C-alpha cells in the first residue's frame, strides 16, 4: 500500500531542530542533548504538546509548512 | 481530543520512520565526537612517528599536574607558557566552533561562551594542581560541578551561553579519546559481564518504576515509561529516545529532566564518599557508579572523583565505562522498540501508534561508542609492536599521556558545563507521586547495583 498521507515532519506545528527543541524543554541540555543520535528524528508537536517523529503520519490538524511559507491556503 | 495518530489508526498503516541517512554524519554530535577523537588520535600517532612529540605535549598542556604550593609558582607557569595556552585555546575553539556551527549552533553565541568556559577550565585545572588539593577533597570534577552551579545560579548567565556548554558533546569526545588508553582485550573480556549486569539492572529498575508509578500511584503510563527508562538506562537521553514511541507529552520529558538531574547531582556527591566510607576497590566502585548513575557525564564525574580519592582513577573509569557506556547505553534502542511494541500492541494504537521497527536499534544507537571501540582497536594495534621498555619509555610519555591530557580537557569542559547549564529555577516542579515512583526505582537500582558490583561480580571488577 502506498503512503500518500503527509508526515509530521512537514507540519508547521512540528519542532525538530535541535536548538528549538532544547529551548522548548528547559534543562534538556543539562545531562542530555537534542544533537545526539539517540533522539533520532523525534520532535515535538506543538499542536498536541507531545512527541512524535518526523515520519509519523499526520493528524487532521496537519498544517503544511511549505504552503504556509509560500502563502498558499492552510490545511484543516 | 484528536490524537496525532488518528490518520494512522484509520488506515491501519502509516509511513515507516525514516533515518537521517548520510546527513547524520555531520549533523549529529555523536559522529563529530568520532571524527574529532579519531582525528586527534591519528594525528598524534603521525606526529609521534615523525618525532615531533614536543608539539603534541605542548598542545596538551595543563596545570593539573603542577603541584604548585604558591601563587607565584602558578603565575610563573602561566607566564612561561602563555603562548602554548593561546595555541591550545585556538585549537579547541576551531575544532568545536566549526563542528557546532555545522550542526547549527550560532557561532556568534558559541565563541564568547566558549571563551568563558575555557577560562573557567584553566581555573579548574589550577585548583586541581594545588599541592594540597587532595587533602581537602578538591577533586576536579566536584569542584567544576560546584563552581558551575554557583556561577549559573548566582550570576544568572544568559541562556544563549548554553550554546557552548555542550555537556554531551564533550563527554562523548572524552569517551572516544578514552578508547586510546583502553586495551581492546579488556573490552572483549569484560564486555559480557558488563552487559549481563546491565541487563539485570535495566530490566529491574525500569519495571519497578513503571509498575510503582502505574499500579501504586495511578500515574499516566506514558509518564511511567518515560521516567522508567530515564532511571534504568541513560537518563534524559533514554527518556527522549522512547518519547515518540509512547507519544509522551512534553511535560513528561520535562518531569524526567527534573528527576534525572536532581538525583544525578545527588549521586555525584554521594556515591564517591559512600564508596570511600566502605573502602571499595576503585574498579568495584566504578562498576557500582556505572549501574547507579543515570547519565554518562554525571557518572564520569562521580567515577573520576572516587578514582582520584582512591588513587586509582584508571580502574574506576574503566569499570564505569564498561558498565555504563558498553553495558547500559546499549539498551537505549532496544527499549525504544520495546515500548513502541507495548504502546501499539498492549495499549492499543489509539493511544500512540508508532509501529516497532527493529532498525531503531541502530538509528538510536549512541554512535560515539563506535568511536570508542575504533580508538581502542587502533591504539592496541599500533602499540602492540613496541617492546615493554619502548612502550613505557617512549609511547606512554610522548603519545598516550598527551592524549590523556586532551581527554582530561574534554572532561573538564563537560563537568563545568553540567554546573553551568543547571539552573534550578528552570526545572519543573514534580508531583510527590512521580517523585516517589522514581525514587523507589533509584533505591532499588542503587541497592541492586551494589549487590551485583560488590558481592556477585566484586572479585571480577576488583581485578580490572
């Protein structure tokens, strides 16, 4: 079966950049790091305040980051 | 409320998680620790072969072994070697500045903050090099930690300075460099014991925290899983590794940060003195610390401190590395897929929904461990051709000791950074139930770790 659904990594609510993640969770960098391999592609969904991976299938609240950046209409 | 996984649930199939691919080789600090560590080692070997070990020793200068007894003596050391310290500062600045810039850390923030870190490290080495330091238990890791905590919490350093206080990056580089003085034969012979002990500890601690949290206190099972692996494996790193597997909330990870940092700091201070009070062999204490501390950096601080106190840092650090880095850290990826399986099969997809994927074991594997193995094998192969006399007369002082000094610099950067990044006001308040669930797990972990390290495998660790 093909996968046509968008993924969380393409959503504007997804925070995957390490510096942004360390800002989002104060203290994360004390004895850990968002730059390390163990994080993999885990990021924070700001919409649901929960952790997902960039490859997680998007939910109905998906808002395409690329569309937003290009000024095109938003998703649901 | 809509879960992030609804679409996945309805279709019954979701996209497979994707690795970063080759980008990981320059975007993750694990790989940079390997490149820098192995690069330094290979360069050191080439310089040694070329007869230029004076350059290597100059680059690795530190006042830690000075044993000064007057400030005049210390001042004279710095005035005589000012240019060497300048070159060394530029050496570290270029290595860390370039690598962190490629990873996305703003250089405009990194450079001024690293200047502060380097100057504080000089102060640390100077304190450790005082002739009476040992008499007052002024062990470098402890002093660095306390100094960092005071600076961060009294003077309120701006947050942007954290850009250069890269605790994990420094400890990973230090561990790769440690591989240069770690015979591969020891890794191969001791590894199975370490993995066996780590397996018992990891399973028992994680399950105790999880079941106490859910069954006794009725806490959210995602929170229980996140703090369970935090206490059992590798602190916040492990918590973050499984966070997506169980669809943990942001507050769950934040809670893990508070618990792990709080208990890790307590144990950095308590474990060395407890080991000393019980007169433990440094190798045994290193194994105990390796089973009891949550994070590599915190454990290194404790093991190094006790090693200094007992007069055998080498044994304490080797046992710690075997136990923690080789034994427990290997569990990170395994727990990630185990919890993904539990969440999807036992808790139902609606709660989470990420399918377990065996490839996660590799994707989330702490890659710097590969650098440690590679360094160990490379140096074992290189030094194997020297006679004992040549090894002790030439290789050790001209090649290995400069590498040990560079490693010590990386560790001091790390220990200071722990304190400098720990702002108590930033930590989230934790509920009593969560606190006790984690604390009971800590108690079980420390007790079981003591029994295994001292009574079950004690003679083994003492022979390290």
